[in-house]
C-alpha cells in the first residue's frame, strides 16, 4: 500500500511540476507577445507621426500655391485693367 501511495504521490508531483512548467511557459509567451505588440505599436505611432508631418507639409505647400496663383491672377487683372 505504501509503494502504491508513493507512486501516486510521485505521479501527482510530476503532474504538478508539468503544470507549473506550462504556466511558466505561457507567462513567458504572453510577456513576449506583449513586448512584440508594444514594439509594433511604437512603430505604428512613429509612422503615423511621419505621415501627419508629411500631410501638414503638403497642406502648407498647397495653400502657398493657391495664394501664389491668386496673387498672380490679381496682378494680371490689375495690369489688364490698369
């Protein structure tokens, strides 16, 4: 009976050790996945900031071009009328 009891105890201990190892592995995997997701988020944020800056530059350039066109048209009109 004692040998059967010790075998069961060893089986339970081995099962508990395997479960603990699985838990450690899962925690490590989740941590790694979280780090990867954070790194991807940082890259996405940096890219979006760059796109925002580019759009702002394009918007300023377009506004300047419109102003220059308007000024040129007004000067042409003044020259024609005056």
